[in-house]
């Protein structure tokens, strides 16, 4: 009898996967995107940044709507990006990944412009940290645009730094946000048009690491150790749909019973919590 497993994958963990056709190499291109919407006047942006700073813990979260008490908008993430770059004190690359929330791409693009960062595309929170670890790591910092388990109108930022080898803690996040408030209050121009460099295939090393971990746990001799197993993945239209096609299927699993795999930031099937 074949074994059957059911897995509910939370959107806070991952996002839809984009793999480069160039095997084993980092591929970059530059994407020109439309101007950032919701760019508010400097006073409103500074007020929003102060509200985000007051609510911040070891990440930054707000509602992606200008009338919210704690709004997170592209003009905010632009200055937070600039502040993160200043806080890191390095010109080395920064990577920015995102979940499938409807506001994530716009917030990510603005952050990239502010920080002079690369767009990692749909990604995973663990992968953003993994990109900083190891002797060959090229990124000095990374950010995940996500609000984890919160409802669809929320969004946020998780920060990681290579010198720390971890995510920023509450005190460090506050330092970044206080810098962002200073920059926002200065009232400089927000760049809403510059092309953003895109790192194609960002998720490939992380996917390969997951596959290698499963093969190692199974003894290391079988390239498809999950052959004969049926695994049902239900990411709730969140970020985890890639896990079925990019991780489990190459390991031999039958994922044909999986549901709600397509990322959809409105979460039409059900709440995306596990």
C-alpha cells in the first residue's frame, strides 16, 4: 500500500518559484516597471514611517492602504530600503524577495529602488537568510516582503544581515526604522521609475538544498527517495505551491492530489494559516 501524506504549507514560508534556464549560474536582468503608485507628500510619508516604527518589533508590519492607522506604502518602503542600505554600511548587493500578496510586488520594487537592491522575485523567508550564509555568499543583506499569517490587506518586511548571520532583532529593526523616518522627514524625491535589477533563479540553490536534505535523510543513495509516496500539498493559494512541483516531484513523490497551488494574494480558498 502506498503511503499518503497531507501537507499544509503556509504562505509565510515561501512564494511561487521562478527558476532560471541557466543551470548553476546566477542570472540577472533589469526590469523596467511602472511608476510607484500611492507616492504621498513627504509629511504623510514621514507620518506613516513613524507609525510603522512605533508598531515594529523584529519585523515591520502594516496595512497596505493609505487610510490605515499603520499604513505600509511604496513611499514608505522606498525610504526603509534607503535606511537599510545605510544601516548595513556596505555597497555589496542586497536581495529582496516577496510573497504573493497583492501589494507585495509594488512594495518590493520601491524597496529595491531605495536600497539599490536586486529583485529576487517570489521567494521564501528561509531562502532570504540562506542567501547570506556560506563562504560564497554575495549578498550583504536581504529582505522578505511578507506579513506571514496576517490577512491579505496586511504586508511587512523581514530583514536579514550577513554580518549578523541572522535576522535583525527588535532593537536593530528600530534603528533601521529611525533612519527611515529621518530620510522621509528630509523630504527628498522618491524614485518611482528607475529599472530594478532582477536575479533570475534566486530560489534554485535553496530548492537544491531541500532536495539534498531529503535524499540524505533517506540514506543518500536514491535520487528519488519519495517514489511510491503520495503527498498532498495545500498552500491555500499562498506561497508554498512551489514545494509540490519543484521539490517533491523531482524526489519521486506523486503530488497529483494537491490543491490550491497557484499563488493568489487574495487567498480565495481559505485563510493561509497552517
